[in-house]
C-alpha cells in the first residue's frame, strides 16, 4: 500500500508546475492549460483522500471540479476568441485594461 | 505491482506537466497536457475509482482538450520568439521554493482522520458507478442542481461572447 503522503507529494509538485506555468507563459491558451494542470493536481488530492479514508464525498467533489473546469474552459476560450478578433492583444502582458 | 505503476504514473505525469508549460509550440503543449490527463486517469484507477477515471478520459481528454485544440487551430497562433515572461528564472525559483516548503510540511503530516463507511467491500458490492450515483442524488442533490445551472450559464455565456456582433457582420457583407 502506497503511503498517502506520496500522492500528496505528486499533487503538490503538479500544482507548483501549473502555478509556474500561469506566471511565466505569455500565450493565453497555455495559461489556461496550466490552470487545467492545477485543477488535476487538486483532483488527485481529493480522490486520494477519499480513497484512503473510505468516503465517497471527495470523489463527488472531483466530479464537480471536472464540471467546473469544462465551464471555465468554454467561457475562457470564448473570451480569448473575442480578444483576438477585436485585436485587443496577442499575449497576456498586453491585456492591461483592468490593471490598477 | 501497484508501487511500480504509481512511480511510473507520477514520473510521466510530472514530466508531461513540465513539458506542458515549457514547450514552445502550443499544439505540442496541448499534446503534453493530453498525456498528463491520461496519466491522472491512471492515478484514479490506482485509487479504486474507475468511474472517475472514465469521466476524466471522456470529459477532460475527450471534450475539454479537443476544445482547446480547436481554438488553437482557429486562432492560428504563431510561435513567438519570446514565449516566456521576462523574469522567468526569478518567478520559477520563488514559486518552486514556496512549493518545496509546502512539500516538506505535507510530507511530515500524519494525515489521520476518521474513516467513512464507503469501504472497498461496500463499494464493490454495488459497483462504483452505482455508489457514486446514490451518493450524488441523495447527499449532494443541491450541489448537483447548482452545477447544472452553472453549465447552462456557461453555455449561454460562451455563445453570447463568441457570437459575431451584428454590426461587424454587416460590414463584412458590404465589402464582399
């Protein structure tokens, strides 16, 4: 039986990778892909804890996370298409309309 | 056997995660993300939740990733000469050190908790899909309905956002 800590370690590593990706990439779509990496890390954690503590709640939460990710991808990609069509920006750095 | 699969899955998912954020061509990044999603599904099978693994493959790898690749194809993004942020090294170092601290703390925690009643035997008796269904429609019915309304809102929002504006349509028809 693999210790629960190993799953948590893998999930943390993936989460950090996704976070670095959000911070360093300039392409819109790859920033969104990094968010998917982070959501998957969270899903591994939820399912691992649910499986080790014999509760189904974590797996239900993981299903909800997948549904939220689908909605987020649809809305985000629609916004990206609008930004590209109006020629507002071509990468993340140039989007500063809402910048304080 | 389980140990071997665990280490294989974690190695490949971490490598493909790094490739997702490091490759220059966006399509290659999408394919690395596909590898990551399939291996996360492998983790779910390792954790005895096969319904979730199938949902992961069908919804994530089948639908969401295809949506990403469609948008990539539609926008025809060029590979720029400067893909990364200016202060990439500094940002990666700071984030990795914060992640290392988290990892150290998490690896030391005992993670003890009360166990629920959904043991392997109890789930195996009815089947994983049925157990998930019974839980979702008994204990999580309100959340399920909220997700349904959320997805409806996401569909409507995506259509409204990505629709070609009426004025722009007229302009393009005048030119042709």
